[in-house]
C-alpha cells in the first residue's frame, strides 16, 4: 500500500529572502502558505500556467518605462493547463505568481524592465495577504484575518489531503497509454519512504510518462516530511507509529529518516515558533509597563530521585500563559535535586534580560528555591501555593487518623483542609500574621472553642452552629487526638510557611500543564536533550492555545457540566465544566514553518540551530568506556540458563522427552 497525495507537482524553493531570519511572522503571516515555484506537472514538460500575455498584467502596474513593450500589447488571457488551480485564480483571472515564468529579455536594454518585473512580482506575492488583525483576548496573541478565515487559496504540499492506495489498484491506472490507449509497460522505478515514482512506456506510440505520488519540498518528499512533522507535533512516538504502518504493510519512512528530519527541521521550527511567541509577549509587557505575577513549578522526567532531566515552567498568573520553560540535565548541576532551583534561575534570567520586573512569584515550598529567591530577588514577594501546603497537612492528618484512639479526626480532615484555603483567600491584603492566626484558630474550633488568643483574629467568623452544621463530633480538650492535632497545627514549619501563603494567585494551572507534558513526553520513555526540550515547548504551545477555553453550551444556550467520580474522593462526585473542543492552530503554523525550512535548507546541512540551546555532555561521558570485545568476554549471567535447543518446543518433543 502507498500513501498517495492529491497533488503531483514538483516544488522548488520559495523566492522570498525575507523569511530567512527569525522574524518569520514579520515577513510572512504565521499561517500563510509559503509560495513554492512549480515548474511543471510531474512527468510533463508543459507549464502549469501559460505565461502568454504575462506582460500585460505586469505592464498595468507602474512601469518605469511609462509605455508597454510589444510583449504587453495584447490583453491578458490566462490559459490554465492541467493541474490544480485555486479558486482565487479563477475569480481574479490572475495566475499565481509562484507558478509563473517571466520571459527573460533577449535585448540587453530590456534587462532593467525584466529585473523590475521580478521584483514587483515578489512584492505582489508578499502583500497579497490581508493582515488586518482581529480581536483577541490578549493583544500580543492576535491573529491575522487569514488565520481566522482561511481561503481555499493555493494548494499546500503539507495541507493537501492524502489517500491510502493499494498497489494493485494503483497499477491499474498505468495499464493503458494516455495518448493512444494501447497496453503499456509500467515500471516502479524507486521508492523513498512514502514516495514512489512510476514510469510508463508505450510500445505503440513511444510515449513515455513519469509519475510521482507526491510533490517534493526542496529535495525531500512532501509525504515523508509531513509524516515526520505530524508524529512529533501530535506528541506521538516514531517507533510506535512506524510499527503501525509496518503492521498493515504501508510503505513509510524509517526511524533514521525521522531523526534526520527532526534534527534538521522539526527542532528548529519548534524553537523559532516559541521564540516568536516570547518576543511578542515580552514586547507587550514592556509596552504596558506591567510588573509580572508569575507562578513556577518543576517536573522531573521520571519518577524517583534519579531523574535525568528536570524542567521548570513559569506561568503568567494574570493572563494564564506559559511564558518560559527551561530543561536542565542532572550533570549540569550537583545532582538531580538541584535541577529545580537551576531551572528557576534560568527562567528568571531570561525574563529579566528583557527589562521586565517580577512583582510576585508563587512556587511550592522548595527549600533551595526559597533561599535563592530570598537572596537574589529581594524586591519580589515570594508566596507559597496553598495546594502544596494543604496536601502536606492532609497527609499528616490521614496518618494521625490511623493511630489508636485518634479516629475521631477523620471526619474533620476535609473541613480542616478547606479552612486552610479560607485562611489565605479571606486575607486579600496579604497579611501573613492574620493568615497564621486564622489557621491556628482551627485547633480551638474542633474542640468547640470559638474564642482565641490572637489579637488579629480573636474569634471565629461563623455564626452559631446549629442543626446539620453540628454533625461532626467535637474533640475533647486534653485527649490524645486533640493534643496531637495541636502539634500539627502549631508546628514550627507551618508557622514559617503559613504566613507566605498566596491569598490570590495559585499554581494549580501548572499542574494541568504538567499533565499536558505527560502526553508529549511520557515519563516511561527516554528522549534526547533537544527532543525533551522540543516536546515540552510543544506542550507549552498547546496549553497556551487551549488552557483558557470557554465553557461549552447546549443548543439552548445553557452551560454544560459533567459529573465524575475521581478515585481519590472514595465514591464522592465532582462537578466539572465541559469545555469547547481543543484547537490545533499552532500545528498549522509549525507545519508551514517546517515546509519553509525544508524548501530553503538542504537536509544534509540542516538549519542553523542558533535559537536551540546545545545539548550538555551525556551522563555516560563522566565514565570510561571499555572496549566492546573486552566487555563481551567479561560478560557473565547470574543465572544458569538452559540452552534453547534442549527445551521441548513442540508436543511431539514433549512426548519424546517424557
């Protein structure tokens, strides 16, 4: 079986030097399809669009000579040969500049006009798109009109539809000559991944026709590049996808080809697209002269205390966008437990290097981070996320409830956790001592004592409890469970941490971002340094596009909800909002960027990865590598294994052995 593209057109490099730098979107809209110069339909010497009368079109522009030459006298009548013609061309009766051939003048005096026409044609092609910005919640993420309402436009090599074609059915198309309909001899010349080339030779009329099932982007088959791009942009693993194709005998690329595409085009495209977003974000924050309120959290690439990679993400808690991500390898620091602090340091350096100040930073209770922020960011308010503190308190209460004569605290665990959230949320002025006194008041409340010693919070804020509000049994003062509960509430660690609880912004959104990373970079698989970096950046793009989706509604306009039963709630339900479907506009932008890079850079040379941080030395570089022959000779198994030949592998052998 073959993967067949709907277009059979050779593609050449787009002629637009404005896209060579990192400012991709300044010279080309982010979702505009890069122009590709098509010379002819595959296997044919005929042009896709006739250039007859081309001069009248260009002559109607502001010609520097003032008059049209004899080449421009006749009005333009485009003659479309076979091939795909966009609807825009049919309506405007103007050939696509990417598929035109400009007639080179025979006289030297016409060379100036020829050069001017080439330049003018490129200007028309670049300014053809409507770049009118549309309304967006965040100004620096506004899209062009093309991104919102795409026209059919020019058929794109990666955007065109593809089909799975069986080989037998494909050969049926080459059994007769295209000119005389006589039986022909067809030959499959070669196969490159998902691309194949067929040659048909007619013995009657001598007509020879060559056909390819997909266009070329530079020197790369478009289907091969599209497959490699789709694998990583979808968060899939190449080995599994290619094994799927092999299972159904579908011709595809190899893992080595995927890795070449990834190294030369996919990693640079992801890095450039992320840099484009960051530059827009930093510029908008500088324009608004805003001090940032950020949340940060780290993630290890594997469970346990022997992680190889550690990533640290910083989220803007005002606009809920991931604005910086850093990947740290364990041999770059003293050990894996130091990767989180190093990741935060790099994130802060990147943000402050763009002349931005950080007003508030919300993190977990990481000891190294707390010390580093205190010493290096004296003007920044450092708060703790309430969820991380409440999780630690809840674990201690669950452990206490399992002790002898302490089961009475079980009914209070959820209420105590809710009280911790209320203590921080009800103190919007950020008064740390008020938050602490509110929290410590729960030690008296569970014993039916509602007056306290603190001057900032002398009594409980609730009214007299009656009816169902008094269902939980009060703890007896002086009892074992009451004394142990007071030890937890008044512990020295909580006395230090509770005043730093964030009264407003929290980092719970980063936990959702980490779940997105698990899709693109699962913890049970190993990735290279740049592979891990690219996949985490893809997760950041996906989260920024879909993290703040609106709530879905019914046909009647009512908001939709869903009831779920999480395992950790032990049979209790949770009501969740149903969001609108996710979007993947970032994948389209990446696809177009990959197509441009592939059409302008050779696969062997690749793209200069100036925006990609070079990978640190591998962990194995710290040790001496033995000779392979010596290692094989010293290899010993710790088990005495039976040779496979001596085993009974069939029922007949089993009868003989018995």
